[in-house]
C-alpha cells in the first residue's frame, strides 16, 4: 500500500498499486525521486473525467482540505 500524506503532514489515506499507477500516469514528476504532486479542484475534476475511482478522489481531496489545493506526498509502506 501507498500512503497519501496531506500538506498538513497527516496521512490522508492509503491507496493500492493500481490507484498509484493511475496517478503516476496522470501527474508530471519532476524527477525519478519526486514523491509529491500539486493537487487542486480542477486537477481532481480532470482525474475523475479520466476514470479515477471515487476512493482515490476522496483521499486526494482529503489530503488538500480545507484549502482545496496544495502539495500531496506519497510514501510506500
């Protein structure tokens, strides 16, 4: 499992390998060691339109709450 860590440093939830592969395809990584993504409401809408499951969207949304945008990090168990 992969932990999604919000901008406040708290774990927003865990995603599986399939969900992780989906977001890695959708987001631009600055380097091979990059472990963060910028997420905002337009990005979440685009992910939904691209077929993201509701669980993944809920975790990403929780990770950027309450501002609705910000850096989200991931960490493997």
